[in-house]
C-alpha cells in the first residue's frame, strides 16, 4: 500500500442543478440543491483512499458545522486527519457550484483554507518524509505551495502539483515539482511565453495537459502523445480532475509506467463523472481495475 500525503483545501460544496445556466442578471428555476463535502485537497485525499492508498491530509477547516462534517467525512473514507487543523475563529471553505448544460460553474470562497500556511506543512515534515508521493493544489496560499516544493525537493519525495485554480507559478515551483497536471486553460497561464508544444517539449514526462473528454497530452522525450479518455455519459463532472490526479499519483508511486499511470487515471476519472457530487462517484480500486 502506497503512502500518499495531500496538502490542500477542504470545502463544503453547495450544489445547484439546473437545465439552464443563468446569464448576468438572469434568474432561472433550479431542479435541486445539495450540500456535499469537497475542496480540491479533500477530493484528492478521498479519491486516493478509495483507490487503496494510505492517505494523510494536511489542511484546515473552520470551527463551524461544515468543518465538523468534513472531518467526519475524512474518517468515513479512511483518510488520516492527524494534520487537519480546526481554526475556531474562521469559517470553513465553501464552493458554490452550478451544474447545467452538461458541465459545471464554480465560485470558491477559501475561508479556513487561507490558514494552510507553511508552518502547518513544516509540522508535518515527518510524515512527508515517509510519503511515496505528495499532492498539492492551489486553493491554499501561494507561499505554502512554494514551501512544499522546497520541502519535497529537500526530502527527495516526488511532488505532483495540480495547478488549479489557475494562477501564475514561480519557476522555482515548476522546476522542483516532479509532475504538473494543468488543464488547457491553466497551461496557457503557466506558459504564457511559449506555445503549448514548446512547453511540453521543455518538460518531458513532467507536464501533463488534461483535455477533458479528449484525454491527456504530454511529451515522452521523442514525440507528443495523447492518452485518450474513456467515453461515458456524464452526470456530474465536478471532481473528475481531482480523481484523475489522485489515481495518477498512486499509479506512479506504485511504479507503473507513465502511459499505464495515465490510462489508470483516465479510467478512474471517467467513472467518477457517472454519479452526483465531487466525491460521490469516485471509484474503488476494484471498479477501476475491472473496467480498464
């Protein structure tokens, strides 16, 4: 069993489903409303636990009902919360999600996730040192991502950076991360000075651009390769990217090839969109392997 450390956000997702996405100034009648645990860090931690890893979460929740519910959700899924802090004076992070027209629109309010500062990561260095791989995203402060990149490089632990939501990243982080998994929009922001083709060639088997239903694009040292996705009927695409990153990290940590790891991750992500909620459709290891 591989040991995975996830450093990132925990949020409560407030999800509205509608047949139509409202435009500016427009009101539409929705179909349903649900409250479900989410946040990119928490999603990746839960996905990794369902896929059979030993998972430690490093993050913060608020001292409110949502915070308690998120801690319980971690425990229910077997995620170890020794390094999850409750910030009594802060509200938990929330994500306000509209599911409409076959896709999602999301507004994130970071709340206690802004308290995931380098000091928390520093206290968790003993478990980071034992990790087979570390995952991090960008719903936490920029300086924490910088510090984590330095720590992982110092300890010789592979770091997978999922640069979402999109924001500029320093050259230091890009160089020290082992794997970087932007979508097309995030890649355009990360590598503004060069073309996508040039960026992939500059970072062979390091930068993997996810293209949704089209698959994942990377440069293998000789040529650009696309590993196709699996076609399914999507119910809710929220959390598909988080499932992909968790599965990709686990497969890499287990010693699978890059191509094999991407196929495993694509299969897990495709299964995740067939049910409601960021975490609701995240598959078990058995489900992924039976359908590969």
